[in-house]
């Protein structure tokens, strides 16, 4: 873990130095760049987000710069990313195992219910046949109707469970989309403010340079 932390620190130092080389305020843009690298899912998403931050802020080719930043970041985070991938796969496996256990329990419950109901129906049928042999056909029909009703009830309960699960998944997906939209809007606002701050600092440097030049001209006179 100490090595991965050291690698991250080395990347942050490199990024700070690279921002300075490009004439950008590392305090303003450094945190946004690292935030994008950590939050986006794919390199293509990271590249597009970085372009949104750095567009108009430097004359350096954006494609080359974004690729350079992403490659440096991936190298520094190799161990951390590998651990995250393993953790993600482990969680996915655990989720599948839990789902399989739930489905197995549900199947056993339904099977047990059907067996219990069928056994009880058969006992009742035997008693009725012993007492009223001439009504055996009617009893058989009634037994069949009861069994069909039992199946219908079980199917109905299963359908309700499926509908509830589907609704739960839909709600989670909606919450996820809303959160992503909110994060995107917040990031856009932060980038806008960062660019305005960078422009203000650039204007202040130009003003100081202009005054220094004027002061030097007056001295030469």
C-alpha cells in the first residue's frame, strides 16, 4: 500500500509541474483533473472530461495532453486499479451467489408447499373414497380444481415478487441517472468557475507585467 501511495504522490507532483509548464494554476486545475481521473469509468470518458476542463486554457494539443495525463495516471494507479477490479469481480460473484441462494430457497419453498398441499389432498381423497365410493369422480374433479387453485396462487405470488424486483431495479437505475446528472452539472459549474479564476489570474499577471514595463520605461527616460 505504501508503494501505491508513493506512486500517487509522484503523479500529483508530475501533474503540478505539468500544469505550471502549460501556464495553468495547479491549485485550480490539479484537483479537477485528478477528480475526473478517479470518477470516470473509461479512458474515453476521462479524455472527454479532461478536454472539457482544459479546452481554451492552453495552446498545447489537447489530444496529446489528455493521453499523456491518462497514461501517467494509469501507471501510477496500476496496483490500486488492479485491487479495485478484483474487488469489483468479487462483489459481482458474491451478488450472483446470493441471488442463486435466494432463488433456490424460493424454489424449495414452492416445492414444499406443493408437496404438503398435494399430500393433504390425497389423504382427504382416500377418506372420501372409503366412505363414499360412488362420489370418487366428483372428489377427483374437486381435488384437481384445488390443485389448480394452488398453482394459480403460487404463480400469482411469484409474479408479485418478480414485479417488486423489477421495480426495485428500475428505481435504483433512476437514482443512479439522477446522481450522474447532478454530478455532471456540478462539475460543469466548477470547471466554469475554475476557468474564470484562471483568466482572472492571467489578466492580473498581464497587468503587473504592463505596469512593470511602464515603470522600466520611465526609468530609462
